[in-house]
């Protein structure tokens, strides 16, 4: 069974338009030409792909299956063309990386700097997203690789271990918890929090921790920037929970106090997520290996 890309592209157009005439207009072809191509696809499949109706068409189960695979094939061909164009323009690949804020504000920038020093012709597009958004972007192909916290479900995607981070409470000077060496999360829940974005992996972890304690999480303010969270805590609008590396410069400057959180989930694992290796470019696989190896060398 052999399928040509033009026929697959036409089939996707018909499926998306739900109508042969509109699909023909979109592809700048005669309706008869589109109909002929669909007939050839059905002959190859040995089963109907469309159900013709007075006002359009519907996909059969076989048609739904073909649509799924056709989209993936066309996407891979587009990626191939884009990469070849980049090579022709003097680049040696383009990687789209989405990551949670915890990775972007800690170790990731330095590791990307080292990678780009090795591959100066690579174009890297980097975006900060919540864990859920990172997973969705990798799954649908709008990102090549992502970095998320381990509690985000990675169903259907490949994962490799990245770095771990250590969560601590950040409290203002003079706060009742400021002189404590460590506290349980249940005790911290007695105070209002300056929290992260509601969809972030950190916010989800805090909500799960509060639920496990049978307590309500008081979030006086929610902001998306870690730096803004620290500044708001400094003005005594609440306490916060952040990676220790994020709190460290504020603690060192005497703006906040860091308090250990006595909970097993305070030590988080970050993960690299990606689709099947065969769907990735060579340079994307090189980046994944680079990040995993960099994390493995940390003592």
C-alpha cells in the first residue's frame, strides 16, 4: 500500500472542511480531482473513508484513523522541509523548548549556554509555560522538548530525569516562623500565602499538600513571577513556597528568611519530556542528552 502526500493533504482538507467543494476551493483544485483522489485512497485502504451526505461528508472509523496518521506524516514532512531550509540558510537546526519557571530560574539557562557554545548554528526558541501547558505543547508538536516537575502527568510521552529542586518557605523578617529551623506544611497553612499562577505545577503541589493536611490553603495573592512573589512577601503580604535557589539571593540580601519545609515532597524531581525519539531531529536528541548528562554530573 502506497500513499502519496498530495492525496493525504487533500484528505485532511476534506476532513477539516467537512465538504468536498470547500476542500477543493481551499486546495485550488476541481471538485472532480479531489473526489478522484479520495476514491483512490479508499481503494488503497479497501474500505470507505467517508460517508457522503447531502450537505457534506463524515469520516468513517477508518477515515478517523487515516486522518490521525496523515496529520502526523504531513507534520513530519513540514519539519523536514523546515530543517533543510535552516541548513541551507547556514543554521544547523531549530529546537523549540518549553519549560516551567522552576527550571528557567535555576539551572537551565547555564546549561543552554553551554549547549549553544557547542552548537553555535542552532536556533533555540525558549518559552516559559505551566507544567500542563508544557505537556500539551510537546504532545501536539508545538514544542520539541519540555521540562516539567515530576508530579505533572506525562501520559503518552517519553521522560528522562533532569535536576531536582528543594522547596523552602520564604517568610518576611519578624514573622513568627522566621526563627524556626524547619516547619511542617500544616503549620505553615495557618498563615496566608503569596502563591504562584493557579495552573502552575507548584500551585498544584501546594493544593495537594493542603488537601493531605485537611486544611484550606489561604492564598492572599497569586502572581506568575517568582521575583514578584518574593517582593510581595518582603512587604509582609504573606509567606511563600519556592525553590531554595530562587529564595537564596533574597535571603542573602537580608530581604527574606528561608525556612526548611519538613515534608518529603519538598524535594522535587524535574523531568525532560519529549515524543518518540524517531520523531525528533538529531539536534533535539543532542539537547536532551546534554541536559540529562549535565544533571547527572551534579553532586
